């Protein structure tokens, strides 16, 4: 069951359907979005639909970058892990060759 929640963005009231269990998360999202709208509006002196579209585009870009970051981070960590193993194997080979040269 959803309730209706009154929220305010840039001083304008909106009614939003919201489950009671999601109320706090929605209010946090409203506060976040309102802050982003005010920040962008102050910087660009834009308002209305153009401001909303610009902020939505920026948030979508940030979201997708954050969504892809774990894969990029995992790949980087894997690469570092592989490089450490290669370095370890090279060190062992160098050590083994040095011992072998001492025998002859």
C-alpha cells in the first residue's frame, strides 16, 4: 500500500506516492535533489525545465560512473594481483638461477 507524501523541490510542492517503509529514503532523496538543483541554479543562473534536465543528466552520469566503478576497480585490483604474482615468480626464478650459477 502506498501513501502520498508532500515534498518540496525549489520551493514548489509535489505529491509523490510512497510506501511507508520508504518514506525516510524518499525524504533523503528529495533533500539531496533539492540541494543539487539549488547548487546548479546558483552556478548557472538557470531555472525551470532546463535546470531540471541539466541536473538529471549530471546525476545520471554520476550514477553510471559509480555503477561502473566497481568493475573498473575489480579489474585494477586483479591486474595488481597478477602483477604481484608475476613479480614473485620472477624473483623466485632469479633466485633459482643465481643458486644454479653458484653450483657451476
